[in-house]
C-alpha cells in the first residue's frame, strides 16, 4: 500500500465530486475511486465519507438513488447534479490557483 | 438554490426522521456487505471477510452519529430530543413540576393583575378626550396643618379671572341625588359643574350638547343635564329622542341636552359620575354658596396654557392666594397647592401618592417569594438528582451536555409557568369583580399590561432556568464515586444544612410579606370600623325638598317640620325621631365662637375665635343618635324662641374653653354673620365628641336648638326598631299626612352615608386583601413543596430507622420535631423582620397604629400551621411505609 497522507481540510469534498464526475457510485465505490485517483495516497474511511456524502447531497450537489450493485445488492448510488458539476469546475480552478501560487512561492529562490 | 435544497433536507430530516434513519441503516449495511464481498473476492473466508469489514468500518454507530451530525437541521433535532428527554424527566417528579409551575404562575399572574388593576384605577390619566397630561388639579391648603380643602365660589371666580398659566379652569363637585325619570325613581351620582367643565376637560358629547357658556355659573343657570353614556343606555334605552325631555333631580326639573361620550366618568377617578348639571342651576342658598368666602365646596381642575408648566401654575396660583390672604381675613393662613394630573381627590391622594413605590416593593416581594420557592425546590430536587447526574458524568457525558439538559428542563418549567401566569393574570383582571363587588369599578379599562407581564416572566423564567442548571455544576468529578455509591451525596450534612437554611429564610420572608399585608389591611379595616361617636345602625336620614317649592314661607316651613317631628315621634314603627341641620358632621358649617367677653368688636362672624362645627338640632337628637350626655342636660321642647338662648357643647370644645372647670352655666358667643347681634348662649350641657369623618379626629361641636334658630332646611333622622333602618317611605307617609302636596326628596341610611366616605379605604383594603391571599397561597405552596420534598428525601433514612425498630409514632415525632425547630427559627426571624416592616409601614401610612401589629402573630400562626401540615402529611406516609419497600424504591 502506498504511503497514506492525511486529508487536507476541504479536499475531501472536491475529491468526492471528482470521483463521481465519470459515473454514479455507491459509498464504497466512491472510497475506492478516490483510492484509485490518488494512487492510494488518500484512503477515505466511512467515518468521514458518509457525513461528507450526506452533506453534499443536502447541498444539492449530489443526487442519491437506490440501485443494484455489481453483486446484486441494494445500495445507495450517488451521482453528480448540474450544480455539483458546476461546483467541481469552480473548485478545480480554485485548486489550480492555490497550487500555482503555492508552487511559485515554494520554488522561488 | 443551495438554501432551498438545505431547507428541504432539514424538513425531511426532522419530519421523516424514521425514514431517513432507516435509509442510513440500509446504506451502512450495504457498505459493510460490499466491503465483506470485496474481502471475500480477495480470498478471505465468508466469516473472516465479514469481521474484517466490520473492523474496517470502525463502529457502525459512530459512523452513523457523525453522519447525523452533518445533517441539516440537526441542532433542532437534538433540541427536540432533549426537550422530549426533559419532559420525560419532569414527568417523573410531577409534584415538583406542579408546585414550581403553580408558584411561579401565581407569582407572575398575581403581580401582573394587581399592577394592572391599580394602574387602571389610579396611575393612568383620566379618560378624557384630549391631552390628559396637561390637566392639573388645585387644592386649598391650610398652612398650619397642611390640611387640604375645597375652594369657595369667590375663590374660583378670582382664580379664573387672574390666571394666565391656565388656559381654562373649571369647578365641580359631586353628590348623590334622588333621580326621577318617566320609568321610575332611584338615586344617581350627580356632578355639579361650572359651565366650562367639559370644555376644559376636552370632552365632546356623544349626542346633543354638553354644558357650555350659555348655561351660566351664577344662581339661576339653565336647569339642564348631560347624561352619562351608561345611564343613557341603561335607563333611557339609548334612545336619542330623550334630548329635550326632562328628569327630576331632588324634585327639581332638568332638561336633558346631551349625552357624554362612552367611558367618561367625570373628573373624579374613584367616583363614577352619571349625570352633570350646572351648579348654578341647583337650589343652593346664595348667601352661603355664592357669597361666602368661608364656604368652600368646589374642586378645581385646570388645563395648562400652551408652554405653561405645572410649576409655573403653582407659582402663579400661590401669588394669587397670597393676595387673597391679605384681602380677606377668612383666607388667612391658606394657600393653594397645584397637583399634576387630575382625578384623584385630596384624601385619595394621601392614600395613593405612595402607592406606586409601595406597589413595586410588594410586587417585587411577591416575585421574590415565587423565585425563592422555585429555587429551594430546585435545590431539594438537585439533591435527589445528584446520583443520576454523577452516573451520567461517570459514563462520559460532558458537563456541557448536562447543563444543556437541565437548562431545557428549567425552560420547560418557565414556559409552563408563563402559560399559567398569563391565564391567572387574565382571569384575575377579568374577574376584577372580586374587587368591584366592594367598589364600583365596572368602567376601568383593564388592558393586559405586557411590560409588567414581560418583566415578571423574565425574572421568574430566568430564575427557574438558573436554579435548575446549578446542580450540574455542583457535581464535581471527585465526588462521583461517593455520590454513586450512597446516593445522598458525600456532602450530605452541608447540603441539608443549606436546605434547612432556605426553609427558614423562606418562612421568614413569607411571614414579613403576609404580616405587612395584614398590618395595612387591619389599619384600613379599622378605619372602616371606626366608631363615629354615635350609633349609625338603625338610622335613616330623610329630607323633604325645599318647602319653598311647595309654596311655604319660612314660618310655615318651621311649623311643618314641627308637625312632622311630632308625628314621627308618635309613630309606633319608630323608636325615635329628631331634626338635625346636618346629618353628618362634616356637612355641618364651621362657625367662629368665643368665650363671652372675648368676641371682636362689631359682633359679626370672623375667622378669629375658635372654629367649630355647628348643628341645629331638636331636643331628641342626642337620644336618637345615641350620643352620650356627659354633664348638664339635653335640650327640651321648652327651649324655644321665647326663652334665653342655650347651647350644648361637645367635650373637646368644653375642654378648650373651660379647662378644669365645669362648662355648664358658662356663656359662649356665636356672632351672627350679618344683621342684628346675637346674645351669648348659655351652655346647658356637655356631650361626647363625634367624628366629622371616619378617618378624622372627633370634632369640637356646638349644638343649638332648632326651635331657637328656625331653619327651613332640616333633615329628619329616624331610628327603627332592632337596628333596622326605617324605609324612606315612612317619611313619605308622615309628610303626606300633613300635606299631600309635599314630596319627599329622598333619604339614605346612615350606614350607607358613612360607607360613601370610606370609599378609598374600602378599595385599598379590598386590593390588599387580594394581595394578601396571593401571598399566603404562594407562601403555603412553597413551604409545603420544600418541606414535603425534604421529608420524601429522608424516606430511606426513616426506613432504616424503622427497620432498626423505630415506631411509626416515633418517626412522625422525629420529622415533626425537626419541622417544629425550623418553623420556630423561621418564625423568630420573620417576627423580628416584621417589626421593622411595621415601622416602615407606619411611616408610609398614617392610619397604621400599633394595634395593627396583631397581624404579625396571626400571620405567624397561619404560616407555622401550614408548615407543620406540610411536615405531617408526607411524614405520616413515610412512617407507615414498609421499610423494605422504602429501601428498595430508590
């Protein structure tokens, strides 16, 4: 397993939005997708995953529906809403701006 | 957008909680299942896979809890849950809840209602149309004694002519007269007023016109009458065609010209007037009423001119009074005092000027008792809750969460108390009839006063909340073990000492309040029961109208009265009858008298000499009124105009003129006002003093035989058998037997006449009575609650004693003995404090006398008995309890 990094404050929401940008996923799916997206750098446990999912759903960025999982189990699937997609765009560019600024700051001599 | 979504979620989280919770369950179960399936795919056994999945989830319940925390509206959901918890917890101690809510509710409601009633009756401006705060009232004041008095008609004319600070000055007074309408007869309160009265008050008619300048002030003014709105509705059926018709007041015809607006009661707040007539239209003897400066019979109400102040008016009127003093000997030593606001008369002012301050003290004390009740109850309950709190803390609950819980419990109590308080305040003010059965208060505008209610609610609510939070802080972690183990708390001695101290303080405070209410009540009651110096029961005063209207001259009038008297004296239904110039001494004119030889030159009336009340009476008066004759003799029928003039003096007059010697046989000079000189009168007897009014001191009085000083205007006093006052119709029949054309003007029992006089004291004692009942109720409820809870807490101890062989009788004695000790201590402190309260009350109310201190022992006994009862009932239950049950019940 790759070295794990503690999640930065505020990064979990954008990671979840990103994880869901390709296809609807259930909770475990989101967790695995983040694992995959960050090459195992971030592992999201259920204790922070579910509160975040519920919060994002209540904000209207995610939409939840019950569906069949790969092994025929009922599971709650989350998908990005239009508002969620817009939010992902906004947060992505914001993130880029921060990263750019931070890199510039740290790499300057 | 986001807000809408959040609100929708919050709504479903709160309302469809079960559904949302079930969904969360399902979601997490699916998560664990999926994880287990994944593990299985990675080669674990089914069992291993499931266990690993559960471990990885790190506690499904914690996940659920943190997910719930993220939900919208979760704070509300928690509050609701805490509320449910608080309600459940309170339901477990219904006694505590009932007593707390009742005591706070009664405190809040009672305090608010008392304030509303007194405010409506006394503190709010008069119900007149425009700018009541620009009105002033003025009183004549005697510098020597600060005694307040009315104005003479001449005073009024001078003031009206000379004032610049007042835009208008009106004169008025009121009396009760016999009213005759087409539909029947009765009595009505009539205010006789100057022609500008309505103009100065700014009152416009509801119908027709009010009395105005066309009616006039001088004798011979238009005989017109303005009806009060209520009397118009009730006696005239609200018929607008009454304008122009006539009514009779004391047999004199008056034409109805208008109706006053609804709610207008005249210029006297505590006397609701029903009719208004110009005083110039009354048949008053012009010599006395309109030409004598010493005849003071009018009250004044004025409206300040624009930009003028009450202080300015005071300065100006004082200046005018000084000029009157130097111009007229009658006015020597008299000034004018201006009061802001109108509607409270002089004697009422004395009783009411300190009322607002006293009222706020009383209301404060009432709320204090209510709060103290709840505080001590809460402490008792806190002791009972210690174990529960300690257990919760030990199990990991945070202190903040405990405080939150207790806070909510307190808030629930406060809300409950508010509801009860509001209800009680409403009921009490609505049924102000408790008071209005005693006094006429129908027209008071009793609006709910939200400021007072709010203040009362805030104080008590805050207390309820604060005291309920205290126990959470009292439980310190170090004590947890001890607390849990023995259930009563490690510091049991200290805590119970505190509780006992509270009981003592509470008893003492309640005692002071109750005793104070009792002292004032007793003082006012004493005024109500003052011995006037004669026996009013069984007496009826009846007056025939001015006989001149039946065509009598003064000689024939005198003959008529003589005939009337002799018929009355032989009437078998009466035990006695007499003629009197003035029924009540305060209506009797004041005259100047001198010892023979000391009268001033000129021989006419002046302000020098001794001012005494003068009454013209028939010989039988002293027997009929039951005024004891101390020395000498009564008048006899032989004391008539052919004989030398004689007089009877009251004891104080005799002592003032002839100290240490017999007054009988002395001569007293009573100069005539005008005309021929009057020879000195020989004093033939001394009688006991009687009071001009119940709240006043017995007065020096000069009695002269009516036969020697004939008067066309006298009153017949009749005494019935067995203290039952004869009906006025008795006089009717007697008079009709002499001359059927003479109509009887009216009559009144002496008891009723005296009652009118103590109107204010009656109102005040009714209010204080209500107040005292509320205080007593609060005190007993509070004491009962605290003491009973204390005993309940000792159940376990009592059970142990019982198991060790104590008899129920012994246990009862133990508890009662303990209660008795506390009661004795509380009573001791309370009595000491009451002595100070008594001193304070004597400063505030002149009528309070040392004998009123009897209220203190009464209040003490009442409270101690209620405290012992509070001990007895739960103690008996505890003593009878099977010890095994008692020990187990915790």
